[in-house]
C-alpha cells in the first residue's frame, strides 16, 4: 500500500495517496502482512453533502459515484472491488464470518449481507469493509492466528457488546487467545458530542453499573464515553490494555476530515474502515 506522504501523530498517521487521505494506526503498521485504514471524506468523486469519498448514503449520492469511490479504495489497497466484502449495517451485534466466496458482496450493485455489523476472516487478499459516520470503527487483529475483524459499534452495538462478541468469536472460530488480539478504535463521536436522554443512559447503567464511570450529566442531558466503554469491555473480554489503541479523534469536531451524522444533521456521506491480510 503506497501511503505517499505521511503525517505522523502519536495516536494515528494521516496518509496521502494521490488525492486520497486516510488514517492508520502506528501500532498496526509494523505488521507487514496486514493492510488497514480509515478513510477521510477527501479523495473521492461524490459531490454536495457527500463530497467527496462517500461509501454509502445512497439516497444522497449516485450509484456510479459510490462504485467509483470503492474502486478508488481498491487502488489504495491494491485490489479490485470483487476482493472486498461489506454489509448492510443496522446497529445489531451480528457478526459474519467471511470466506473467499463472499468476494464482492455488498459492493453496489451486488446485494449485501443483511443486518450484519461485524465482519471477521482469516482469508488473504480479501478486504473487509465497514461504513461509519459517527459510530465507532473497532479493528481487531490476531497476529498469531492471522485473523482480522471489524465492528461497527454505535451506541446500540456498544450497548449490546459487539466488541466482546467479536473477541469471543475469534476464539471460538479461529482459536485466538484474548491476550494476543490487538484492537484499535477509530474516529467517532467523543463523549462531549454524544449526549443522550435519560432513557438511553439508563439502558447502559442497567446493563452494567460500572458504565456510570464513563458518563456525566449536564442539565437534562447525559454524556457517555462510548470509546471508554468499548475499552472496558475489551479488557473484560481478556484483551491487554496495552493492546487496545484509540486514535482519539472526534468525527463531529473534525468535519473538515470526516462526515458526521450529528454534525451534518443526517445529510452526510459515509467513511470506510478496511482491513486485509496480504498474500503469503
């Protein structure tokens, strides 16, 4: 993967490849067998509120633009779109095991997996892709068993424990040990930008009273730190704290780089999280 110019930060690297800008985790870049990235909104062909590297928002963009944006992603990863797999995300905790036969699934005009918010595979030269516009992208990599996973973890997925379920599935399916799994949390809403009503907050506190430590109240609103809850859940699942990384970037506070559902009142494009194991 040709990163071109790289601006290095402690928590993330900002890469430039042609017109495309995308982020990577410094902690994962040392694994030469792994490709991963999180796209910004810069580098595609879409226009208007979806300008310019949009991977969804079909009612606000054209099918041709979205397909071309996937092709551009393929150029960055070094593959064609028939070597990518994505899904129709509906804020579930459902995780799909991806096989070589699934290549091209979810890329327009092909039908996608329905009600799937997590993808996991040990296939090589096959990219798994999830879409995001405020919800947490959570990356999983087991360098011992050579397994990758991606989770789309909004508040419903976080409440349902999708990250814990991913770690458990990696163990059941591939024999991954929690202490070997690396996890990265990409750009999403920060705590100060994720305000909820009491009924939503009570769902979190009812699931685990410890989640109160990750919330504060201001007026009638409650502000919840989903990133810290994800980290807490991953540690509870057995991951080592030093194996959990957070880019610490808020999508709403950085709308020059990212689409934000809350920041753009729903009129926005979608970024892509992508992972792939190279051929041996």
